[in-house]
C-alpha cells in the first residue's frame, strides 16, 4: 500500500469508517505483533498488546495530526503498551529496553501454521531461516528491535528512529553492531568459503 | 601481509559494519573503498556483512494471529465533534455528498447569473439622474468635480442653492 492510499484510509478511519480502519489493521497487524513480541518476548503478551494497540489507535485517531506518520505512531502506542507489560511483570523498568535479557521469549522461528512463504524469501531454506532467527533471538533487545523493524518489517531508518525516540545515528549504529554480531553467529551461511 | 597492512586492516575492520550500512562521510567511505580494492580479506568481510543483511531481509517476520474479531466490538462509534470541528467532520465523512452538493451549488449560481433579467435602460438613466441630483445638492458643480469633469471654477453667486 502506498503512502497516499494509507493517508486516505487514515482520514476515513478518523471520521469513523470501520472498513478503512480494518484495512489499516490488515496492513499493520503482523508488524505490530512482531514488534510487541520482540519487546515483551512473549507471543501471548504480543497478542494482547497488538489488540490493545489497535483499540487505542481507533480511540486516539482523531487526534493524530499528521496522517503520514500513522505507522510510526502505531508502533509508539505498541511500545508504550509493551513497556507497561514489562513493568507489570516486574522484570525491569519499562523505559529500559536495553537490558532485556537474551532469549527471553519464544524463538521467532516458532512460526504459525498457514504461513504462506513469500516466493522471493523462500529461496533460503528453513534450516537457514531457523539459524537466522536463533541468531536474532540471541541479540540484546535494542539490537533485536532495530534488526526486526529494518530487515523483517522493512521500515526505514527514519521511521525506526521515530518509533524508538532516538536519533537516526543511534539506529544506524545499533543496526551496524547487530549485523556485526549476527555475521559472527552466522559464519556457515555468510562466509564464501563455507558456502 | 605486512605488519603495517595488518594494522590498517584492523582499523578498517572496525569501520566495516558502519560502511556496510552506508554510514560515514564520503571521504571516509572513499578511503575504506580504496583499501577494499587492494585487500581481499577485508573485501571478503564486507561481503559477509552484506550477505548477513541479505539473509535477514529474506527471513520473513512471523504472521500474527487474526485479532480483528476481538478488536471490532471494542471500536466505539465515532461521535460528531462540537463547534467548528463539526463542519470539518461532516465534510470528511460525507466527501462524495459534499462534492455533489458543491457542484450543484456552482451550477445553480451559474444558471442564476445567466438567466437573471438585464436592467432596462430607463432604470439605468433614472439611477444616473438620482446620483447626479444627490451630488449636486447645494453644490451645482460638485457632481462634475466628483465625476472628474470639473475644468472650470464655479461662477460666483451660482454656488448658492435655490430651494
């Protein structure tokens, strides 16, 4: 969906058009769910967070000033709700995502049934996908979030910076370090003489 | 590989993750690229980082369960805002109707202008004479001055208005 079409849906949803909001939900549900899962480390919590995110978004939508920032705004709601979940859990202070322990939740390769593979993505085997997911799961939360948002959700650096409330350079730096760590963990798949 | 080359490679390796994500000034990037052109080991490292990105890009995100049935009942019906916002709300909600209403209004105004009766000449003349009389009341030449026709001074004694 292009940005213009999305803005049109946001404008319609703002004035109470439920089908328009459902279209936005279909567009963002996977992203919000995966994002919440990376923050909370739990599929169950991610479901709750995603559901609540869309309900709150509906209620607050008339106050959204810039229709073009809907995606970032939605992720911000999800981030706040995920932080609340962590706070309730008492594992750590909600604002401090950096210290989230490795391997906190279910691995990202615990795929749901009925996941139709993208033909382009199907080029890499399940074995490689599992290895990549395990490696991503082993990253710290801040690294995992930027990797998930950038590589798996396809978000640009500017949007990620907007969601996390950090400068663009910080996102780039985290992405760079995360890739460096992953490159070490994925030696058999990324080094030329190993392939 | 010389010791000097080793230390240069170490320095470059520190910079490669940033280089692979497009960070750094043009000058720094040119310097790294120059090194990569002559150092197969560092070039291999860059390709490994690029391959890592490629693998990540090809790893799909997990599909979320469909939550719409749980979300839908919780979406409250939007109420029309009060005051000035109400008009905006109405136009946004009834975009098509607004467009049709706007076009209809434009057509009606155009039709009114086209079909409205022309002012008859006698009415126009009457209007002119009324204006003339009003402007020259107590000042016989004031109307000419007002109309930009005054080219002569009033004759003394003629400025008195005759009741």
